[in-house]
């Protein structure tokens, strides 16, 4: 009976962990995408839009 209790507790912890991970992962993905977009916009400004900047040559 003791093993059954551990098994049930493990299943509950697994279900709760997956639920929390899904909630946090969705937020983290949005956060990472936002940071990447900010970095890209800052790089575009730095290389192309600041005063006196010359575009890089290929």
C-alpha cells in the first residue's frame, strides 16, 4: 500500500509540474521573442538610422 501512495503522489506531482511548465513556458517564449525583437531594432538603429552611420558593405 505504501508503494501505491508514492505512485499516486508522483503522478500528482508530474501533472502539476507539466501544468506549471506549460504556463511558464508560454510566458517565457513571449519574453524571449520580445527581447530578440528589441535587440534587432536596436541593431537596425545602430547600423542604419543613427546620424552619420554608413551601412555595412557586403
